[in-house]
C-alpha cells in the first residue's frame, strides 16, 4: 500500500502540472487589432509546444499516514491554483485597461461624428435658406438626413473642403463665384464656425483635443442618441451610399448658389458697361464716366486680389487639414506602436517567467542526476533507464531553452526597431505641432474667423457702452431710493423717540404704584406676623386651660354624682331610721318633727339641685360663647390669609408686568441701537 500510493500521487501531480501549463498557455493575451499579425502565429505554436511538454512529477517524501500525504497534495494543488489565479487577475487587469482605452476612443469618435453631423446639417440649412431668399420660386429639393460614418469621414471631409464646382462654368469663374459667395454668405450670418466651402473642413478640428471631446459637458440629446444608434445598426455600404447622396445634395446646393452669384455678377458688369457707354456718349458727364471707369478698374483689381487671397487661404486651409490628418494618423500610429510594445513586453515577461521555471526544473534535474535519485524507479526498472530518461528530459529542456532564447532575441530586435520607429513618429508629431502653433499673424488676420471676431468685438463694445449708461441710470435711481430711505428712517426715529417718552412716563407711574403697593404689603405683613406671634404664644396656654377646665368639669360632674348618690343613701337611711323609730314606739311628736325636718331638708336639697343645674347651663352657655369667639377668630385669620394671598398675587402680577416692561424696553433699546447702527452704515 505504501508502494502504490506515491505512484498515484505522482500521476495526479503530473496531471495538475499539465493543466497548469495548458491554463497558462490558454490564458495568454489574445492578439487584438492593434498587434501585428506575426506574433499570434508564434504564440499559437508556443502554446501547442507547452501543452505537449512533459513535466517531471513532484515526488513526495516518505509520509507516515495517508492524511499527511493528502494534505501535502492539497498544498501543492492550492499553490498551483494560486499561480493560475494570479495569472488570471493580471490578464483581467490588462483586458480592463484595453476596454477603458477603447471606450475612450469610442467616445472621442462619437463626439467627432456628432460635431461633424451638426455643422454639416447647419450648412445645409443655411444654404437652403439662402436659396429661398435668392430664388423664392425655385423648387425645394429634399435634403437627405444627416448620417456620417467613421471610416469615410476623412475622404468626405476632403471632398467637402474642395470647392463645389458645377460642370458648365469654366474653372476660374467657378472659383471666383465661389469665393464671392463665401464672402457674402459670411457677412449674412455668423454661425459658430464660418460658412464657406473651404471652411467646411473645420469641423474635423475639434478632435485635436481628445480629453475635452471625450468628456462632453452635457448629456446627449435624443437626436444624437438616435444618430449614434443608426450608426451602430447600419452597414458600411449603406453609410457610404447615404453619405454620397448627402454629399451630392450639398454640392448641388452650393453649385446653384455659385451659379446665382455668377449670374448676378455678370448682370452687374453688363449694367456697369451700359452706364459707361451712355456716359461716354454724353460729353457733359465725361469726368464722371472717367472717375467711374477708374473706380471699376480699382474694383476689379481689388476683386482679383481678394480672389487671390481667398485662393491662398483655401490652399493654407487644405494644408492645415492635411497636417491635422497627418498628426492624427501619427498619433494613432504611436498609440498602435505603444500597444504593440506593451504586447511584446508582456510576451517577454512571460518568456522570462517560463525561462525561470525551466531553469528551476533544470537545476532540480541536475541535482537529481548528481545524487542518483532515480536509481530505485517506481516501475521497478533498472537505474540506467531512469538516468537515460532524465537525460532525454534534460536535452528537451535545453532545446526548448535555446528556442525560447532565440525567440526572445527576435522579440528584442523587434522591440528595438519599434522603439526607433516610435521615436521618429514622436519627432514628426512634435514638428507638426510646432508648425501648427507657429502660424504667421498676417494669415490669421486675413481669415474670416478674425474678421468675425473683430465684428463681434465691435458689437460687444457697443453693448458695453449701453450697459454702462444703464449702470449710471441704476446708480442714480439707487441714490434717490437711498435718500428716500434715509428720510423714512428719520421719521421712524422721531416716532420712536416719542414712543420712548410715553413708555418712560408709564413705567415711572407703574413704579410709583408698585412702591405704594409694596409699602401696604409690608404693613400687612408686619401686622400678620404680630398676630401670628401672638396666636403662637397664646395657643398652648389656651390649650392647657381648656384641658384643665374640661378635667375639672369632669371631676365636678363625678363629685356631683357622688353627692347625689350619697344623698339618696342618706334618705334611705333616714327612712329606715324613721321606720325603726316608728316600730320602736316613739312618740308622734318626734315623728312629726322629724318629718318636717326631713321635708325641709329635701326642699333645700331640691333647691340646691336646681341651682347646680342653672350653673351648669350657664357654664355650657359660656363654653358655647367661647367656642363662637374662637370660630370668629379663626374666620378672621382665614380672611387675613386670603387677603395676604391676594396681595401676594397682586405683587406677583405687578412684578411680572414690570419684568415684561423691562424686557420690552431692552428689546426696544436694542432695536433702536441696531437701527441707528444700520442708518449710520447706510449714511456711510
């Protein structure tokens, strides 16, 4: 079991190595449109070679258990997967950069096409308006919808830049009529770009600044989006046919304008000749005719000079457009060369990595040869067979290494050649840029753009004078408003002072009333405190006296009850004594005396009882009177407390009103202070 397990591990590792190499070969950068056609074939051959290369399996040392062996195999697999993941990430980063570059280029192309389409449509509209003004009865030819295409754009731009000459007139007359039409057309309207056949090539100039064109300031309109959508969904043949129709329409329209201007010019010449002939016949107008002839000659000379200058301007504009095209083509070449250089550098880096891997395998193979590691082959063969197998692998690795070195040398030579071409292209582009920057001033002054700017400057200057007069009027109005505002502020201040005086008098009156109320309150408070102190001192004494009186009354009642009880006992005893005396046979005299004495005693006792009851009633009445006096005193105290509470509430209300008045005064003073500061600032 221990003998067979390493065989399975080696086979699995060999399969992993082949998959890794095939992944490395398959993960190679695809050759884009910018790279030359040669390298992809070499890459494909190299990929085929890498897939067929045999890699020596990784042998695992002696392990104690299958779990440890599985762990080592998984570690090796993870390592290989990490390498493939890193290669994939680098490939994704490079492809992402390429996509960003292509998106930027697409954006610049779209903006260029939109600019060309917009100005071309403006030109067609202006030409159509001119034809309607000159020939209102002429049939309106339908204009084809604007739809330019990227590839034939330069050719169409060049053909647009060439003068639109109809077949019938001679070339010189066509050119003169075209230049006259340009001058008059430029005077009639002031578009964002000047009109005229030789200026139609100017819409191709905005692509000179790719960053601004690539980042438009505003979102695209619906027309622009529809235009780009038609560009995407149309064929090259359809676009070329549509552009040819549109170009033919523009040529016919401009040719009609040139013919009309030539006809008008010939008519004016004929009229001048007739006027001169009539003047020559009349001797009285000979001087005028002579002066008119001189002026006509001067006019023809100036016209010829203007025609010559326009021809030069047209030629210079054509050269300028050619230089711009050369610059753009050189920039595209430079970008293509940069992409090819990046591709070659990437290939070289990949070859270097492969060379390092091969060197590593070679060093491992040499170490194995020196140590005689393969003597005990896994298949149970002879040691010599294993050594010969390693030698064959070593020879194949050497051959592959030589091939890779040769390929790297070839790529390095190509890189040096491309570097030299890149430097030459950069020099040429810099030279063209310097030529574009160093345009002479005379040429700039003679251009229609300069004249348009000069006329716009004069208009703006006149507008600035009008704005200055309006500014003076506004300042005068501001001064009048300021004076009125100051007068209003003075009136407000006088009203404010009168209100302050009234408020001060009211506050003084309220303070006087408050002082009087405070004095009354103090007097009442002192009286209340005195009464309260007297009540507090007499209160416990009265309570003790009440308790003492009540206890004495109770004791008296008890004593009276005892007296009555004793009297009853006395009567009973006397009655018993009388009975006993009667029984003992005393005399009747004694009995009568005793009875009379007893009746007298009984009457006295009854009188005493009545007196005692009257005294009790009087005491009860006195107690009730005292209780009534106490209740009246309590009611008086309650009334005093109520009066005191009312006085406290009045004082609180007065204090609250005073606080509110003080707050209002402070707010009023602060407002007056800020208002005075504002008036002072306004006056300053």
